[in-house]
C-alpha cells in the first residue's frame, strides 16, 4: 500500500547513506567509519552494569555523561545537549532555530543532510557555492545576517576553515545562529568549542562516530550557550526525552577516560591519511587538502564512475556523489589501515592502467 505520505512530504529526497553490505568480503572505505575498535574501557562498559539495567529507562538528562563532556571541554553541564548521533542533534537545532522567517544557509558542496532537514521542516535555505578549489570561502558568510551551518572540516572535501574565520563569521552575525558541525575535528587537531564561551550565537555539534570509533552506538552532542542548549532541550524533550540509551551513555563516558588510546590512533589515522595522499598523487590523482579521516580525490584521465565501479569489482567500497555535478568525478575515500590503503592504491593503479590503455585503442 502506498500513496499516504502527506502532501508536504511528497517531494522529499531523503538522505542516502553509504552502502552497508550484508554479504561479500569488502574493504569498506565508504562511510568514514574508524578502522579500529573502541577503547577497551568502552567495551567493558558495554558488557558490565549497563547491560543489566536495560529493563529500566535511561537517565533522560544524561547527567553523568554531560558532566564528563563538560569537564572535557571546559564547559558547564548546562552547555551540553545529547543526541542519538549528531544527525539527531542537527535535527533538533534545525527545528529549534530555523523557520520560514529565519531560514538557513550552507555550502553547495557539504554534508547532504542539511538540505534534507531543511526540506523536511519546510525551512527556506540558500546553498552558497564553494570556490574553485572546493574550499568554503569565509567572506561569503561574514555579515550576511542569516543562520549558517558549516561542517568543519567540510564533507566531502575535508577542507577546514581556521578558528579566526569561524570567529569572524560568528561575530559578524550576532543575531543569528552559527552552527559548526565538527564530525571530523579531532583529525584536524582543533575545535571551535572554546569560541562558544565568547559567542552566544555559536553552536558546535560533535559526534562519537568518527574519532571515538562508536558509529554503531549513535551518540552526538551540541556545545553552546546555556540559552541555546535550553532551547534544544525543549525540542528534544518534546520529541523523545529518552533519546540516548543506557549502554551508549556509559560507553560515551568511558570513551572520555581513554584519551591515550584514542590520541594514539588519531595520530595513526592522520599518518596513514597523509601517506595515502602521497601515494595517490603518485598515480596522478588530484586531492583536496583534507584534514579529516578521509581523502577526496579525482583522476584527470579516468572518470569517477569508472574508478568507483572498478574498485567495487575489486572488493573495495568508496563513496561517490552525483550531485553537485562538479564533484561527480571525485571519490571520497575513508582512511583505513595500512593494509587496506595499500590494497586500495594497488587496485587504483590497475584500474587506471586498464582505462588509459583502453582509451588509447
């Protein structure tokens, strides 16, 4: 049975996640998941007390985890709001602050969920073209007197704005909300969270999926002025006050106590990222200056679709986007282990050799 979707939602184009294969032996470099398991303390938390209390509702305020996050970021508990992944946190923000009178703007090349959320909630939005280098131009957002959402580092390019640029944007739009989506910030070794203490209109959204290796646990949060967090909490408690489960709350707290474990692996991912970038450039690829846990690359002689299909046939999954059209030739490649990235480079070398030879026939 179909045809019952409400008229206001009938034209929605939902967000399409990266492929999650249920069969076959793939090297999975398509969804920016971590190549390492969570810290031992996290695994212990998941199998200890939390499991025995699943018959009870979780703490709806997540106070213990919010306290640890506040300590970690040098903030107060009142400055933290939790979400079932950063996607839900973003949804709460869109609902709380953006509407028909005060829409939102974001880059045309960025995380695709932003336009989906805007369409879902009937929020007018503007997509601002990135520059020729695919970098966000901060001057496009200075003094625009509009709500703004920026992923930093941006997705799928991995290019990051400086903290000075972010502060300039927030400072020049004091009556509007500026959201900085920091899904990949730990791999850039800097964060805008300290700026939230200076700018009441700045919200920073973070996730445990990438740098805490907990994509399957679904945990995200926002950091900002207590008035903004209070507004987000109003939306959250009107939608689902038990939005983060007990096991995830405990895993999130345990992850914050495992700084050495994560720090060492962040540095390893950064090292492999940079080495892989050099290897791809050696094959003739053009790459953006990614500061995330992925690479964004294109080859001047081989179409992105041919590379994508060839890699899949070789058992390697990467991500490719058809929209906007100017990035259709690019591939987003999650940074995996040394062995996984070596396999990727070998496969790409073989595909390029075959495609170039065929083009010359």
